[in-house]
C-alpha cells in the first residue's frame, strides 16, 4: 500500500447506496417492441400477468419513468453487502504488463455470492407487501435459487425451488445452501406437478431442463392464490433492480476521476451486464461519456452474436408471453458448458433492443479461453471468479493485451458477477485438461431457429 | 436502511489498515515460559530455528517490543481485502429478540476465505526477502494451505502443501483452490518423503494426520537450503500478525462509540481468537476497558478447558521444540468433527499463558449446538459461517439469550474467522441429522495426557 496512488478498493459509505433504480426505457430514442400474448399474439395487459406477479412489479415492468424509488425495507437488506466494492486490479495489470487501468465491480460479496439478490430482495418484498405467502421459482446451477431463498427468509415468505435434476445431483452444495436459507428444493422434473409427472411418465430418468423447471414453478404459482412466481433475469423489472450496480460504479469511478473507455460483462439472460451497463448508457446517450459497451457470451450459446432478433417464447413449453429478442429458438438446448448461468436460448428484450439500436456490441468466447482468464485473475487478485464472470474477464484480458501492443492506457470496467467457490469443480476440470470447447455453427443456429413462431 | 441508526457495516478506509502489529508480550505482568529444545530440554536459540524460518520471523517470535512495523509490501497485499468489515448483526439480534448489541468481525472476505492470509502474506514476504525459493507446509481442512498458496503466488515463491489424506479425498474443492493459486499439493502420507514412505510401508491406506503432514513438510524444508517451512497458528509471530483483526475492530467500535462487554472467538491453535483478543487485552491491562474475553473450543478437543498446562511437543512425532501450553497430549487424535481447524491437541503458548494469568476464560461447545447457531446466523445475516466460526456464534447466541432474560444490553463482539462455502457438506450433515456430538471425558483426558514429557 502506498499513499501516492488511488486505493485498491474504491468503497462507498452505506449512505451512498443508490435510493433509486434507473429505467433505461425513459432515455431510449425508441421503445422496444412490446410482449405479446402467447396464444392470441395480441398485446398483453397487466391482467395477463397478475396470476404470477404482484402489481408493483407489473407496473415496474412497463413504466417509462426514469427512476423508481427503492423502498426502505429493500435498502435495509441491501445494506448487508451493498455498496459492493469496485476494485482497481493493480496486480492483474502488473501480471499482464498492460498500460490499461482495469476496474472490476465485485457482486460476489452478496449472500448468494452473485448479483442475483439485487432483484430477489425487492421481488420478495413486493410479493410480501401484496399479501403473498409463497414464491416459486426454477434454478439451473443454483445462483438464483439461493438468492430467492435468502430473500424470502428476510420477508417471512415460503420459498420453493425446482432445480434442474442434472444440477441438483451434480452440485449438492448449492442445494444445501438453499435449504440453509429455509427454502424447499425439488429436483425437476418432480412428481409434485402435472408438468413434472408428465415428463417422468415418459422419461423416469430425465435429467431435466430449465424449461421443464419453469413449467413446474409456474404451474404451482398459477394454481394457488397465495403463491406467486419469481424470475431471475430477462424481464424489464429484473434489469431495473440490477441498475444499482452501475449507479454505484459511476459514483466510485468519479471518486478516482476516471471515465471508462470500455465496459464489459457476461450475458446469459442479461441481468448482470444490464445492471452495470444501463446507467453508463444513460451517460452515453446524454453525451457525458462515450464508452464502448461490450457483452460477452459463450460461443456455445451465442444469442446476441448469432441468434435471430425475433419474437419467441421464454420457455421451452411456449407458455410465456412472446418477446422480441435475440434468440436461438426456445427449443434450443445449449451444450453442457460450465457457466450454467449463461445457458439460455434468448436474451433480455430490453438488452436485445439496445443491441439493435447500436448502443452495445457483443462478442462470443469459448470456455477454455474464459477459464484461462479466470485463472490469471484468481492468482493475481485472490478472488476465484464464477465461470460466468470469466467471460467478462476473457474480454478484459484481450483488450488489456491489445493496449499492451498499442500503448493505450484505456480504462476498462469489468462486471464480476460472482465468486466461484461453489463452482470449483469446473476449475478442476480445466486444470485436468478436461474442458471441451463448443462453438455453435451457423448451420446449427439455422436449424435451431427454423421453427420460431410466425408473428 | 434508516438514517437514524448506525450502519450495518462499520467500514474503514484503506488508509486505516493498521501499520503495526501489536505484541502482547510487551504488556504482560510476566513473560510466558520459554520453549525448550526437544532433545536437550535446554533453552532454544535462533540457530535452532534457522533451518526452518527466516531470521525476521525468528526475531518476531522472541521480541518484547510493543509494536512491529508492517512492511509496505505486506500492506499492499492486505489491501486486497483489509480493512475487513465489522458488522452490526441487527437481523440476528431481531431474530433472537435480545437487547444485546452484537458485532461480528468478518475475516471470510480474504482470498482464502478466512483470517489465515493475515500471517501467510508476511511469512511469504519475509521468506522471499531472505532469498528463500520455496515454502512447505501441512494443511488439514485446507484453509491454511489455501492462504499460503495465495501468499506465495504474490511473492513469486514455490509452495508445496501436504494435506492430510482423509481431507484431501473428502474436500476436493480445497485442493483445486490451492492448485489454482499455483501450489503443489500432495496427500499425506506421501511417497515423496522419508517420513511418508515409512508410514506407507506399514499402512498403505493410512488416512494421515496433521502430525504426519507436519513431519513431511518439515523434512523437505530441513533438507533443502532454499526451502523453509511455514506454520499457520500456535507460534508467537503468527499471533502477532493476526492482531490486525483486533486493531481494526477497536477503530471500528470507536466509530460507533461502543465499548465491548464480551469478546468471543473460536480456538483451535488460537490464532483467530488471539488476533481479535490481544489488542483488547492491551486495553484491559491499561484499564481503558474491561471486557470479558471468552475462548470457545470444541467439546471433543477441549485443550483450554480440560487439558493440562504443561510442556509438550507441537507434533505427534516429537520433533518440534517443547512448548508450555494447554495440551491434551501430542499423541491425542481428536474425533473427526466438522470444524477441522479446531482439531489440535495443544493451544498457542502465549494464549495459554493469558489463560493462566486470568486474562481470558474458556468454554467448550458440542458441534450440534454450534451448527444450530451457524444456521440461525446464516438465515439472519446471509453469511454461511465456517464450522470453526460457529463455535464463537454458539457462545454469542448463549450470551444474547441470557441478556434477553436479564434485560442487559451487553455489547458482544464475535470473531467470525471465515465463511463456510467449502464446508457446506458439514451443514448438509447437520440438516440430515447425521451429526454426532463427541464430548471428551475426564478419563479420556487423563489417558491422553498420561505420557506427557517430563521436564
């Protein structure tokens, strides 16, 4: 530690937690295409969603107000880990020999170990306010299920999580953590629901899928008046809640007088990336700064770089509203890569729209390059990044090495979505040389998107 | 979050990281009995230790100066996670319904997930300064091995870790993390050393022990001039390095105008507890405050509450210097409880001495009571505590519930030694009802301490 340079961690006081979420819809030159009813293809209204979501969240889904106040009760829980630290990656810079100045916003300090509680907490809060007694949800690798379980415990809600069977069996630590926070967790397909029983009758050994798990969670919520459903990404209100990440980062960069040249984050459904990027897009649209904003997705699930921008369902069964988004087709099943949180066929409609407007760019990375960047980062900075986050780090390392060539001292801001303590098995596979790279071909994309709904 | 109460996290600026370690030896009314040579029983000198440790650490082991300056290079690495946050446990207080005000000092934010890097970093630094190329060590559950691997990576040292075979097989995540930080890790007993080969010849399937692993690590260090050995607890210089915990906590409590009534921490070798407690003992000895200082140990390995205060070896083989400490006998093998970091037959000599002087008190807890407290804490505060830390939490909960009876608004400060992300299997056993309580009987203690060396 030397007194003549900015600190390693740029921290904020608890009183500097943002009091408002930022809504990008207010500042876009044009609004994104609206969601449509899955059967009628007509515009959907609040009533179509009220069986699953409380009115406060439905309003946040459609509002075009620039800011939404964060309730005191939510701020009170946020204070357990927010403001999250922004780190200057001095040691990674030195290891790379780059003149770039690298900052990373670390969301792994939360109770679930990722950015997910930023939206799980308000979702639980608004449901509790609406008199709901129980929330249901699906989870893949388990980050979202952990976040919702924790959040429900804070507001006295019951929580039931359907976890994709393959992950349920392969990652027992996540299951235990979800149970510690007081939630019920079931492997999906389960005999509890009609959807689950139908699958099990045909395939007793089904490994499950996110699509099946969504169907089970939605079914239980739709059938019980005291039960709602919660989603961890994709929807506007989820992205809205995540903007605390970018708002804090703006404050933190201002404290060290930095203006970013590049913002990078990983994208699966798009919530971590949007949470960091949207407040910067506000600044960019207002002409106050002009960073490149780059989404990084897995080469095996490249919705933004290779998918079609079209109306599609959010789930495999076709029960959700139709959303205009970058998609590989709702029946597409991504390869079993280790970044489970990025294995989604579509991309958040609002984020897809910013791509169409030219506000963001996207690249795809194979998982070995990502884990290699994750290893470099861990040795230098002492933090094991989540496999999802390594995608952002791979793009960061690439840019930093480019700066080494050109001599440009670019300011790079990286979204570190979470820690990888419960994903160390993936690093074990990397160290053992067992990781396989899957790059989705144009032909495979064409086949996967051939049966998109015709709107 | 409300503006009319102190914050949830009491944080310090990076510039407030302590610049000096505190040495309790300077303030004690009498010095502890000195270590003795294992063979001659004479006082040992610096030369007896120089095959294993660099002179800077040997000097810190014996100095009676009140403060030791922390090198800039060490502060620079500390800045990755220090100052660590002190939390006000508002949600735990509410869950317990106690008038007590509970604070916990969270060392789980470090690269290894515990307090261990506080000493691993300076140990690696001083060895690198002395021209050493490689450090060897043993590890049980893996916290110490992870910390040393990370620290060696920061100063360009090779690192070799012998991990007790049973843990090596049972906790593969720890092994992967140690390898990520660039260290070599071997299951112990290993065929690499004479000590290991001797055991393997007799017991090819030996599950290993900390004593065997120490022998292997020491053997390699003693035989190679460019190689030293590092120990993660027990010794004076280790406890010295850990005092950054207590120094920060004093600053943090001062910011919210609190004076502690009770300090609690878990004790295995004693380093986390001493790190928090020693600066408070300085204040107590100077009459500036008068907290009760309470060590909490497992009922299955109760060195402070049931052990003898006597000269004993630090390892099973009897190769280390003889140290006057509370001990269950160096041949004692504790039951296989889940708090692996507390399974040590002895207690740090300096901490044992403070117990003899009446400066601290000690209690023992069974593991089910500890895990129950850990579960309560996790649900309320969103942090999964390490099994070791749950011992401190069990004593905290006990005191907080006593306050509920009496109405006393006591200020309790808890040492949270680390997070339990890599120990979730232990919580799984708790949730499944599989945990067994082992309470060591007086008869078993008498048997275990019957063959202590006669000095």
